[in-house]
C-alpha cells in the first residue's frame, strides 16, 4: 500500500472516530439538523464508493489484460468481491458495480448530484438501472434531462420520468425490452416471516390486471352470498377471502386449508417432545413458532415420518459423517442442507443448491463433513476461478478473494444459533427432522 493509500485510509479512520464521538443532539430541531447533515455526508460517501468501485473494475481489467486472460473471461466474479467488501450478496454487488460504472461513465449529472449530497444512493441506482438497456448517447441525454429533478422527485416519480424519456428516445428498444421481460416471466417464492410466504408472479401488465380483476369479482360473489366465514362462523375480511380464493384457484382445492404440501421441518427434541419455546426451522424459509408446527404435525390428515440427527452437546453442531466417494451421499447432503440452510458464502441470500468440496476432490479433498460446503450454483462456479478459495472447518467458513481479502462466517445449524447452550450440557443433544405431507 503506497503513501497516498495510507493517507486516505487514515483520513477515513479519523472521520469514523469523529462520528463516533459526536455529542447527542439537545433538541428536536437539532436532531433533524443532524439527520440532514449526516444524510448529506452519507450520500457524498456513496459517491466515493461508486468512484472506488469503478477504479477497482479498471484495475482488475488492466491486470487481467496484462496476464492475457481471454476477453470473455475478464471481470468474472468482481460482483461478489464488491458484495463481500460491502457486506452484501453477489446479486446486490452486481447491481452496485453496474451502477458505479454507469455513474462514472455515462451519467455525469447524477454522479455530480450524488457527490454533492443532493441525491441518495438509491435514487442514483434507480437512474442507472432504468437506463441500463439504452445506448450510451440516450443515457447521457436522459441524465441531462432529469438533472433538475434529482433530489426533488420521489422514487416513483423518478422511475416514471426516466421510463417516459426512454420510450420517447427509443421506441423500438422499449418494445424489445418489453418482449424480453415477457419471455422471462416467472413465479417466485420468498419467506415473509411468522409462518407466511410471498408468492410473486412477474408477468405482462394486462395479465396481472386480469388476475386481480377475476379474484376481486369472485370475492364480491362470495361475500354477497354470505359464504365468507371462518370455521367458527365469524366473517372473514376481504383480504382474507381474496387470499383463500388465490390458493383455491391455483391448487384446485375446494378450500385453502385443504392443500397438499411436502416440507422438511427441523425441530430440537426439547421442542418436539417437550414444551421448549425454541422455534422449528423450515428448510429454505426460516423459523416457525413451535406451537404452529406441532399443531400442523398433529393434524390427523398429515402423513409424517421422522429422522433423528445427533448434535454436539456444547454448541449444537451436527455430528460428522464422511464418505470415500466423490459424490456426496444423500445422508451427508441432507445434513449439509440442514447446517447451511442457504448458500454458505457470506451475505449470499441464494438457496442451497449444491454440495461442494472446499478443497477440490481432484486436489485430494475428502468427501467429508469438515470439507463440505453448501453453496448456490453461481457461488460454486465462481470459487473455481483464479484467486478464489474456500477453507475452514465444519464450524466456520473462510472465503478469500483474488485481492487477498478474507471473510469468515460461522457454519452452525440455524437452530444452534438460537438455542441457549449452557456450560454443563447433557451428554448428547438431538434434532428431529420431520418430513411431512399434509392434506
């Protein structure tokens, strides 16, 4: 690190120390004044992060060109490095990298507003994303056209203003983009917490409007017929009726509660066999209240079977299992899914998809508990690139990037992070896994 870099780092450290030593505001007015000033400073720091990210991309590209990395393979994995440096997922890292490149090349007005603290990082990202499909000349034109609205327009107003200019400047590109989005239509499932999920469909506008109109009409009919009642005869709200109809229409069931589902539920034995308040864990979706899951498993219409996995009594880590084969056996793969739940790469929010050898099988890595990591497909592919390594034990994972920066995270099962482990544990703990099909 040269003298200039050291000086810059020291300046940032002094600024951080100064922020940590600020006195508390002494009035309502001073609180608002402080918020405004710190927000402006935050925006200016975001400008510096964008500039630094852009420089990082330039340095990496030059470095790979110097060692004759094929053009098609250059800059692979940089989105994950940016994400790790900022404590974000590779997906967010890709958006931040793309935004930084756009701001420093084709969106000078937006970048200047960010550096001056007049526009937020989020709004700068909106400008970059909403113009990403356009030619550079059109991006610059829109950047200049909306400059007077930066810092004044709301997110919705800004997004619509940019879309209007984009449609005006390049109608063919707008229509082509609409067709591309139509081809990428999809349905997604995301956890919402407290035993709920979000089911989201990305589809053409007219189809979405038709779906909502249909559900609204059926809701009106059910309410008018006096059939919108729960099992106790109490009236359901309009939103509850619409949701029940949504489930019934998609599953073909006559009632929303009559659906069939296959899930894997992880419960500690103190919950499954006793009255412990430790929640259950639905793999890939997170915690559920203990009572909710026990009631569900007690449903006479539910077909369940159980498997017991044993844990270390000191901290709840699963007991190891090894294999001599390259392919992870089903039992070990299931244990790994229970331990990781989601991709083990720090801050990656993607689901567990592949069981991976931290040290490659070809390099002598064993197919065992301490050399196993559960990753999403994208992270598994990225770790094979130049300069990346995944190392550690069954209790922690260290990811090292091409710049030599290392990021370490714990890899204990989610329930082990929630349960309190005392200093004098029982001889052996246990986690019960319930595979259940409920009707």
